[in-house]
C-alpha cells in the first residue's frame, strides 16, 4: 500500500511539475501545499479502502467457519462456466492403496494348481505391511473430437507403469465410440474395473489364472451402442497381444482379437442388471514359464499355439427404491472357459523336447456384496477352477513322466473370501478380508487375512456400473 | 376374421403413431424436478425420461446400463450441474456414444450456471465434507429458481427444435404466468413460516429456508455428506434443548432415524418433505411439490 501511495504521489508530482517550470517560488510553495493536500486525501481514501477490505475479509472468513448462510441477492442469472475443471487443466486424481497381509503359508511360492503360470501379479502378496500400487490419473477432452486419459501406476518397488493411456472419440455418429492406445479390455465384467473399485482386495481366481490379473494390451477398440431403451452394446478389440495368454509376436497386423456384447436394463426402480458374453482369440509363441521338474529343479517350459477364451458375466444390483446411499445388494458372477491347442516345449534351455499340447480349462466365481447400512458393506465370494486334464503328447508318448509337469496336474482349486469394509466418505475405503484358499499348487490350505486402505484425492471420480 | 383384420388395423395405426412420437425431442433429465419442468415446457413435443426418483440421493446413483441406453438416444440432457451428478453423469455421457449431448453442445443443459448459488465455499478442502466448489447444487426448492431455469430451458428447447419454437415460447410464457401467480400465492401462504426456527437434515434444504425465511438453527449432518455420530447428536440435544426448533425437516429420500431420535429428545416435530416431484403422493408435479411442502410445514405450526 505504501508503494502504491508513493507511485500515485509521484505521478501527481510529474503532472504538476511540467507546467511548474519557470514559476515563482510562491507558486511552488502553493503547489507543494496542494500536493500535500492531495497526498493526505489519498492516504485517507486508501486507509478507508484498506479498512473495508479487511472488514470484508473477516466477515467472509467468519461465514466460512460458521457456515452461516449469507444473505445473497435474490436469484438472478449470473452466467458462469458450465465446466468445473479448472481452466484447461486436465482433471487430476490420485489413489493411494496399501495394507497388511497375514498368510499361513509362504506367499513366495503361491501358484494356482493345474494352470500354466501367467507371470502376472497374482497371489496374496507379500507378508506384513506393504504399499500397494498408487494410481495417478489425468484426463481431459483434447478437442471437440477426442478425449484422452492417462493412468500411471506407481509400484511399491519404485517403478512407474502405464496402467492405461488411451484416446477416446467424442463425436462419432450413430452410437459408435472408438478407443485406442493401452487400455483394459472390455471383456467380462471386472476386467475394466480399476483395482481401487474392486469389491475385494484382489481379483477372482479366474482373472488371476486366465489373465494374470487383468487383460490389457496396446490396440484399438470400437464399441457400438444400440439406439434402444434396452442397453445393448457390442464391442470389438484388436491389439498387439503383448499380455498373457498371448505373446507379442514379430508380425504385422492383429495379434489378439476380442469380441464382446453386453445387455442391461432395470427391473422396476429397485433393481438393475447387466449381462455379457465375450470371446478372446489369441496366439502365443514361446510363452515361457518357470516351473519345477520331478526332482524339484527349476526348468523353463514354453507353449506355442492358439488360445481361445469364452467368458460370460452377469451383475445385478438391488437397492430399495434405487437409493443406494442407504442399502444396496450387488451380486455378480462370471464364468470363463479356455481352449489351448499347440506345442509344449519342455526344458527349453536344456533338453528342448517339444510335442503337441491340448488343454480345456474353466472356472467361475460368484460374489455378493451387501451394504447393510450407510458406509458399511459385507461381502462373500466363492471361487472355483477346473484345470481339466491337459493332453501332453510328451507324456502320452512316454518320453516324460507326468511328474515332469507338476504345475499342470489335474486339480480343482477353490477359495472362499469374506470381506468387510467401511467407507466413511466417497473418498476413503478401509477393508478387512479373510480367505480360505485351497487353490495353491502344493495342495495345502492357506488362510489369508488382509487389511487394506484406499484413499482418493483430487478430482471426484465417476465409476462405471 | 373381421375382428382379426380390425386388430391388424389397430396395430398398423399404432405403428403409424410411433414415428410421430419418435419425432418428439428426447430429453434425459437427471432429476424428477427438471423432468417435470421439461414436460411443462415441452408438452407433447418432448419425450422425457427421468434418471432418478425423489426417493434417491441424486449424488449417489449408479451409472446404470438403462441410463446409458437413454443417454444414447437423447437429444437433450438436463442436469443440475455444480457437481451434483458428478459420480455418474460423466460416465453416461462418455459411454453413450452420443455426440449431441457432450458438455458444451446445445444438447447439454446445466441448471446451476443459470442461477445464483448459495454457499459457494471460500475454502476448498474435503475435510469440510463433501462440498461442491461451485456452490450448493440443491437449487430446486426456491420456487424463484424454477422460473429462471424455465426461461433458459425454453430458449434451449426452441433452439434444439426450431419447428416447435413457437410452441415452446408460448408454453414458456403460459408456465411463467402460472408460476409467478403461484409464487405469490405460496409466499403469502408461507408468511407465518418467516423466522420460524428449524433444524435441517442435509444442506439440501438451504434454498427452501432461504426463500421462505426459515431460520436454520442446525443441521443434523455435522458436515455435508457426513452422517451424524452419537456424540454429535448428543451435542445437538444439549444445544437445542433450551431453545428447541419448531420443526425438524427431513426429505423423503433421507433415513429419518436420526431426525426422529433428535425430535423425541428435544420435543420437536419431524416433517418429511417430498424434496422432489414424486417425493409424496401430493407432489405429482412442480406445483404439487411446493403446495405439499408448504402445507406440510404449516400443518405442524398449528
């Protein structure tokens, strides 16, 4: 304030100085007087303004603290921007996750019995406290034609991974939307759902066994929504196949194709549902996995061939009068079936034997999550897998004993999980989960107890159904 | 046989009637109030689907497949804005594959930017609860707001459906005349409510209090979106016992348990207000909503 006063005074002085040149001393004296009067006048005015600003600030602060309703003018249109995203910045949000794990068996050698290891981040995770993946999401409309989303996962091991990075069209006609880049495939129900929005701390066993968690690849997706009151969505995806059960091959064109269809609607005000079917057609080339031979020595085997997966999914949500803020029941289930035909190589680094391989594997889960009162939810999930009986020509021909493939023994892994979570706000979730895990390859039961926290900061997220 | 031919003819007539109906402007309104308003302004020229009911918390709604399907074919989305529907409307618009209703398009209309919002927070921090940066979005219970929105919405309808512009303008004027008369009637009738001390449930009754001059003593939610704890309720009992409010206001969609508990302790009647069109048997349309709200408030004063 002092400096601005000075500037004003100097400006006034400058203006008065020019005609003052050549005037008598009397004139200068009277000018000085006038200037002084002017300065005093400004000082009082500025002082008054300062006082008013201070008064306004204190009343505003008081209003913010007490949340008193100020008396605003009667409603009048004051056109404002319809968008809340601040001045062209993308909307930014971050999710922090972490927790505590207690297992009765060594999680280091956790593997699903009877299934070729996916190499994904599966299993109960490490014991004791650990930081989960922190998720950083940026998204905004690019122009009238495209929007873009970037979701980075910062792992506890100090690595940054691109969870999703895709563009999406905004202006295609007739219900078409195209998406390109890296994204979670639209297959099934849970595949597209980000970890922080899961109803349990981990994915169902079918996702862990069939896709190593969630299936994503670099590619293109086209979806079409029918112009009907019944929700009917058809989608097709093609990508580079750089994810289990496919591998990235050194070939042009499409390496992995997915087709899916979803149907959904309401039953009255209280119930809504969605059901779907998906087909995933993939190729694998030298999809290697580490396992043990009959002597317990590590060997590397590899699969080359066709992998086809079918999935059906269904979700039903019920809330009295549709008011999910009070009570809500969500039931969901998915079934997957996979057919793999090709060649299985044994001990690629040593013996290098290879012959025909054929497997038919399936699995399903059913879970229910009930919000019995606002903020509290309880959930129960049952997982089951059927490894089938893989036909390994190396074994049937008598070259190797079936003990040479301990990971491919015929078993029926299953698991029961119980969950309780507390959501004090839309941005916090604290959860406890207990698993009776009979899915381990070594056939022993693991009892897993987990605590998890999830915190969301930044832009208010919107979740898919 | 004749009956069969007759029924075929009836079917054909029905089929012929469908295109006429399909030509109507398809509107997806996020709340029952905006749905009712569009019906008032559009009449037969609009085909309105309301995404939520008065018994739902509009802030907590699932992006249901049925809503995505409605967004797909909508010509116009009428939303409250100010982040009221932020948890689900962006998903509907994104998944709809419908370029006409993208924010910024003529087919996307937000109510909040037309109005003077109350309680615009001077500090944005979620430790203060689920606050809305642009102000309190529960604007519909100040009847004067409805009149302002109706004018803007009439213009938007006319712009989207130019062949019906005259109809919209006329219906808009007609609605305004009836609405202004109703406002006068309601304000006169609600005069005894001026200065009456009330306790509100959530900050969604603020506009009603502001309009009718009800004096808010406290809110049952300590912070927006944060349910009261037993300790906080006990504190409220202490604070309000000496000078109890005349009315405790709850909405049709609220769980009235906390309000009733408090009402019994401090001997104040709990009134369940419709809050939105459809929230009570009497609140069949916008006029019914305000008639019923004021009647219910006056009834407990007697």
